[in-house]
C-alpha cells in the first residue's frame, strides 16, 4: 500500500549503522580538515555539515542509483551575519564570520519538498557547521548557483566532487582514529548513515525532545527512534537508580 511504501522510504537500512559520537566528528574535522589533499578537506567539511544538519547521504552527494532527492547546491545555502544575508561571492573572511546558516532541501527522500533547517554557529572552533558551510560555498562561489555542494577544482577546468564512497571511507577512518572499537563499535557497521544517526543520538543525550529531533531530521513519524539505539549506555544512565528507589504504590482499579 502507499502507507507501507512511505514507511519503507522513511530511512532505516536493513542492518542498522551505529551512530557516531561527536568526538569522532571532531577528529575528522581536525585531522582531515588540515590534510594536504583538497578532497579530504572538502570531505571533512561535508561530514561536519551532515552531522549537525542530520542529512541523508543522498542529500549532499550524488546517489549511485536513481533517486528523487535533489542533492544540496550552492543556491540552497544561506549564510547569515546577525540576521543579514552574506553574499556567496564575499571574501572568505566575511563568510567565516557568519553567525548562522540555513539549508533548503528542494526534494527529500520521503517526497517532502521545501525542507528548511537552520543552525547558529556552535562557537566551538574545532567543531562548527557554519564555517564548514562557508568554506564549501567559497570553493564554488565563482561557479553557477546550481553547482552541487562538495564540488571542488583540482585545476581551473577540472571539477571533482566528493562521492558517497569518500564519506564512508572518511567516517571509518575517523572511527579508527577515535578508537571506537574500545567503545563497543564495529567498523563494518559504520558508514554514511552513522552521521545522521549520531546527530539524532546527540540531540537525545542533550535532552532535546522528540519534536525538535523530528524537525531537525525532517522525520514525519517516529522512525527516528530507530537511531536512538538501546545499546548506548549513556541513554539509560540513572534508570536503575530510579527503579531501585524505595517506593510502594496502591491499586485504585479493578
């Protein structure tokens, strides 16, 4: 039925990928963000943006199979400085002073159009999606507004673009660099979906309610709960203490 089809389109892969902690995203931002290869630097910026904006891989890279999703383009990004829009053609120094950024998703995997997500700058120099977006925009500011985010030039007439494989390789490298194996992670269950999953888990651990998480991730149902994984010890912190607290209750029903 149409309802079942809609649920299938919503998100989760058959074998759930494990959500990444922000320590891994920070490792990627610092280590790959300072790499000599431009591809790695662009990949690092995309990963930071994907994590904070809870993006699906097809929303910021070109899918290997046909999809109705339109990956983010330069024209879909607005950078703000205290409520005023910053032109994409402004110097990089001005773009990096942005205090917030909005992304506009023209068509999403679940068929919804016009999704809008905004973030203010985190203020953390090692992990902030706004400077990452500023750099991504600056790299392609001289190209048509329809140029996909994650595009970069190796030479003036040779454009390249970060691929889904680049993202997967980078997040797995980050997992190794952040030593996630010691935290119970399996490398073969880490991939591009781990960014969206990790972002949702981070919001939950910071006390944000379901409405906020659904809005940030553009979920139309509670399917995002599949990302708030039960195997994370921090999610059940204090529950046993509460359950062991002396308490006696009486029945009022039949």
